C-alpha cells in the first residue's frame, strides 16, 4: 500500500513526464526514478512506467493534431515500421531477466541523459539541415527513405524496451531525413511515440508484471500533463528544457548510486 507522500510523488512525476514528453521527450527520466523511489524493482518499474505514460502521449498528440494534417503518407509508412520495432522491443524486455535489466538500466539512463544533454545541438542540426534543403525535395516526397526507416525501426525498439529520451532521438531522426517545419515534425514524433508506447503497454499488460495502483495514479496526471505540454506555444520548449536539465542530472546520479549499491554477491532477480 502506497503512502500519501508516495502517491503525491507519483502523481507529480506523471504530470511532469506527460508534459515533457509532449514537448520533445525525456519524461521517463522523471517518472521511472519516481517508481524506483517508491520501491518497485527496475524491470517492474519500467513496464509500469510504459503503461502509465501512454495517456500522456495521447494528450500530447491531441494538442498537435492540426500539425498532423497532410502527413498521412508519412504516418502510415513510419507507423508500420514503428509498430514492428515496438513489438520486438517489448518482446526483448519481457524475455530479459530482471537481473540483466538491473545491470543495463544505468547505461540506458546515461544514454537518455546524453540525448537530453545533446538536445539543443540536435535541434540546431535539424534546423540547419532543414534550411539548407528547403525547396530541394520534390513535393510530397521524402528523401533517404531506407535510412529513415532503418533509423526509425531501431528507435522504436529502444522506445519499447526502455523509452527514456526516445522522443528526442526520433525528433532528430525525422529532422535529419524529412523536409518540414519543426512543429509538424514534433507532431509526427508525438504520434509515433504514442504508437510505440501503446503497443509496448498492451504487450506488457498481457505478459509482464504491471503495478496497477501506480498506473492508476500516473495515467491520469500524465494525460493532463500531455495536454498541458502538447501543441505549439512560444517559449514553452525553452522553459521545459531548463527543467529537464536538472532532471537529467538527478537521473544520472540515481543510476550511479544504483550501480554502486549492487555488488556481485547481492545480484538477484530484482523483484
């Protein structure tokens, strides 16, 4: 049974994670450590986190629905690739032992923090490439289709397996390979994130250990956070980026502490 302070922690983490995911990505660096903090094992916290944050992705997609207009071909093609990657990623997580996941999760957290730290440079790279190629692609066609599909497939596997920072990863991929404005690419990223997370959530509900009390708390607040963070708005990304910078540092510290506290003698199933 969760205590009031733990309920408040999960509710707040869900709200912030939903808002952050709607803007760019990295919300799991808030919600996943919160689940660890209330005592859930890492693998259980990860699958619970995926299920709990799915409504937040839906809320963010609602906020960007106008920017999705005219992207039907992209949605169908990248959606199919993302769905295949999500199924594979979710399968790999479920068949992973709790002990193995305990060992790799610090590295996954550091990867997500690295993506978060590089977000500004990635966004600048995306903007520069978009300006360089503006008007250089035939109308209605996207260049580099095979590399785009391969990169998106790998991102979907990672998104279903762990997910933290996958929004930043996908926004960079879409910005590098597609010619469009950043708001429309962010809307596409949000919809693909919803698809990946939704497929993973269904898989985990069927085959993994989901903690439904935590899901009930965080799902509601993540939906609200997704609606608050979704949709274009002047200055909003910059404010949330500042908050995520502190989150990434705290998540990295949590990963280091987790590695130090696990000695070879104490390594177990983690449940």
